[in-house]
């Protein structure tokens, strides 16, 4: 019987170890060997003392050497394993999370800016990014040049004057927000780039940001590819899904894939059907990305055909009927998707 | 007396008017996770907080920890190495195999391993001992803190593969990770039952104790392998 240990291959006869082929005593080599796949098939039986054999067959001199060599090898192997788990989709997941974090922060900041700057120039009528850009560029409304469209409003504003000390403060505040917007744009661009490279088919079907979000929610492209497309269809509609599972609502038609223009721009009675077709193609695309990695433009063509046939078959809204579901009372207007 | 050895490698060190649980720092001058360093009788000790470590709570609950200075220990569920660092302190001539499943926490554990000479990190699923049977030898002690619904089974399969006939199992059972709504004492009873009867490797429970107030709804447990009847 053959046994694989971290230090070598042992052959076990009727009366104990009959042969021992030690590996090279090199930490890097041993670390690679430690991670081989067939260790389970050739693992030592229960109760087998691998240390005693290592000393017996002369791989190491004594217990101390065994300990320190095994320690070095294991640390090296664990580091290898960790660096191998850092795949490109980890990068995408972090980028998507960072995007959401920036959105949270920047919304708070721009609300504050809008209140603060509103004291001085309430007629401006800008918000979020344009507001931040405006304030960081001009500061006080007195600096708005004559050719600027806001010039007239600026000269006749009812807002209070802005002392120069406060102007400096608010300008810095606004330019901080601008920097966050810049960072947001570059993260978004990098997601688009990475997605096109890593998951060309998913990007083609779902769009890069929705694709990235799906990957981030599932924890990786490989996992996304293993999910049933019904899950992909409702992913992100958690509240609605659980409400449905508790019997209090109809099933959600779409989760985050709603943001795909195919669904978003269709009339409501077609959306569920299109969402189903889209989710099916996303699953297919994810599998292509994982297992072949090549672009298959024909799935996009097929999807469009399918969507057109759905649209042709359902040109008019159906006549609404009272749903028969138990405990379900009518559509919850304004509820979750 | 300023230092009192309550079990091999485990000390009580006087600080102010209090005796504080501690282990002798194997890597003097450095604190692993922000714990206090205590000087006493010319040695440096690291304070060991029972609220952060189930093993420390078991010590405070007067459970006998069967770890000796030359023990070989298999630690399942090492996490970022808070308790592992103290086990490492207790083993000047021993070795501890630290098994952890999550690459994220393993990142921190490895940084600890780099500063210690007796920790062998293993990134693997503790419920599949065959995945690391080519690395881990026969051990004197298995300490398990995995907070999994099937933790009794995990203990059994690992003891079958690695625990010496006279070795000990130290187990922390988290009732909430087995059944979130059931009464903890009922869960404990069932788990002990499982350990004693359900699997190929059966245990004899030597001592068990609730770990409150340090860890709510946790049971600390010391057991030995039941010898197989032939």
C-alpha cells in the first residue's frame, strides 16, 4: 500500500513500512508537494505515526529538525495557498464594495454641502457631483464669471455673504467630495476593464456593472456559474423573495438584473418573462467565462431573438385578475421588486 | 508569591492586588493581539483574557488542561491565533498544528506563525482530516473550537485519525451554532450524548463546565478516547 506524507512516499507491507522514498529536502519543493491533490487517496491510515517513520528512514535527524522543517514548509504552503485564493474576481468584489462605500460617503457629504452652500447661494439648484464641482471651482458666488450661465442668479442671490475664512473651508470640503467622485469614476472604469477581460460573456449579456455586482454577491465568478439561473434572476431582491416564501407576496420577478435596459425599458407585463430569459443567458455566459473564457457573441443574438419573441407574444397588458394565492391580498404598490 | 503555576505552562501573575491568568511569553517583547505584558520574577508573561479565549475560560473554571511542555497539540478552528499564541507559549518543546478554514483569518494566523517556532499552520477544512493527514502526526491533545453544527462529528473524525490512545480532547461547544432557539442545556446534553455514542470513535467525558460569564451558552469539555473493545 502506498502512503503520501509531507516528506515522502511510503510503501507499507504486512509488517510495517517496507520502503521510504523521501522528497528533496527543499522548503519550496516540499511546500508545492504539500498542496498536491491526491493526498486524500493516499492518506495515512488512522493511528499511523508519520513522525516516527520520518526519523526512522533518516529524512530528519531528530524531533527538533522535524518540527522546524515542517513548520517552515507549512508556512510556505499556507502562504502559497493564500496567494492563490486572490483571484481576479476578488479584485472585482473589493472594487464593487468600494464603489458602494464611496456612494454612501459621498451622498452624506453632498447633502451637507448642499445645506451649507445653500446658506450662501440658495438659487443655484445644483446637487451632488455638479454642485461639488461648482463650489470647488468658484467658492463664493461673487467669483462666478460673467459668461457663466449662473452669473445672473449669482449677482441677484438672496443668500448671505460668505466670509473668506468660511469660503476656504467650504471649498476644501467640496474638493474632497470631488476627489471621491473622481475615485468613483476610476474604480468604475477599472471594473469595466476587468470585467471585459475576466468575464467577457457575462459583460456582454448583463453589462459590466451588473455582472460585477452579481459576482460580488455570490463571492466569485466560479460560484456564480454554479448557481441556477432562477437564483440569478432574483438575486438582490432578498426582502421580496423572503416575503414571497412566507406566503405574503407574489414571487419577485427580478433582482439587480432589473437595472439592465432590456428589463428596465420594457413595459411591466413583459419584465418577468424577459428577466427569466436574461437570467438564463447570464448563467450560460458565466459558465462559458469559467470553462472556456472565450467570447461567444451568438448568445447575445439568441437573447435578443428570445426577447423579441416575448415582446411579440405579449404586446398588450393582460387583464388583471385577482390572484388566488393563500393569504395574499393584492399587489403591494410601491413594494419591493 | 508573585507567580503561581496552576498547570504546566499556565500561570497566575500578580498585578496590583489581583492575580491574572497568563502564559510565559515565548517571543519576549511582543504582544500578539494587544494583550498586556507582565513582568514578574525576571520573566515576561502575556495576560490571557478568559473573555477572548475559551481555553482560558476553561482554566479559570478549574478544568484540568492536559497540555504539557512537550505536548503535540492539534488545534481545530485556530482563527486569527489569539488562543493559539498562548498554546504556543505553553509548548517550549512541543508543537501545535493550527487548522483554519478561512483564508482571510489565515492571513493573520500566518503572521503569528512567522514569529513563533512551534506553530504549523494548515489551511484546510477541519471536517475532512484526510486533507491534512499527510501533515499532522499522532497528537496528545486535540483542542477544538469550530462553532459548527456538526462539531461532535468533527471531533470524532479527527480523534480517530490523530489522537493517541491516551490523548485528550478539549472541546468548546457553542449551543447557538447547533440550534439557535433550543435550550442550551438540552443541546449540551445531546452533544455529549453524540460524543459518547454516535461515532466510530467514542469519548468518555471527564469533565464539563459551563463557560459563562466569559462565553454565554458555551460548554467546555474534557474527554478521553474510549478504548475500543475487541
